[in-house]
C-alpha cells in the first residue's frame, strides 16, 4: 500500500489561511472606509485626492448605505468561510468563498470602471480593497482547480522535514 504525499498549492501554508489573511486585510480597509463615511468625514488619500472625489460621488452609496459597508459584510463572510474551511476541510466552504469572491471581483470591475470613466478619480483605498479581493478570488480559483481534498489544518509530510 503506497502512501500518497499530498502537496499544498502554496507550500507549507494551508490556502485557507492565506485567504483568511487577505480577507482580514480587506476587512480592515473596508472598516476604515465605512467608519469614515458613516462619521460624515472623507477618507484620507494623500496627495492624490481621488478618495475624496469618489466618496463625494453619487456612486459611493447604494440605497443610502456606503459601498464600504457592503465590503465589510463581504469580507466578514469570506473570512468566516476561509476559517471554517481550514477547520473542517469541507470544500463546499471553499466553493462558497470562490463564488462570493467572484461576485465581489465583478462588482469591483464595475466600480473601477465608474471611477475611471464616470467619476474621473481613483480611490487608492478602494483600489487596494479590489486588489485584495482579486487575490482572494485567484487563490480560491487555484485551489479549486487542483480539486484534491486538503484536510483541515494539514501540512504535508515533505514540508515538515
């Protein structure tokens, strides 16, 4: 009976933990933007001033709710899914993370289009959040493509030497 050594797509680190770190980074960005918007202030963007223009645009809110609040909700859900997948190994949680991050990327593409071609300014905070979302999607996609089940909290044998 041969023992199969399972390789993780990201070396010694379970990909759910990579997703969790990216989810946490996105959550922190969205929390900053949400707290600033809900306080009635403008996000600090340095010398670029794009954040202020984007925040003052009609596109910064959906139904009166700051777009960043939706980012907080999405990031919390994605973080929960990543940690639950890491703990249980249930690939349905990865699939949910993949699907939700894909939906987020599609919204980010639309929002970036608005920034570039309608608003005429780019918010570096929003762009950074978008990059974390794209990274989350790509990590989930890569793991999903491999299709080998990764046990919860697993470190492959060859990585522990």
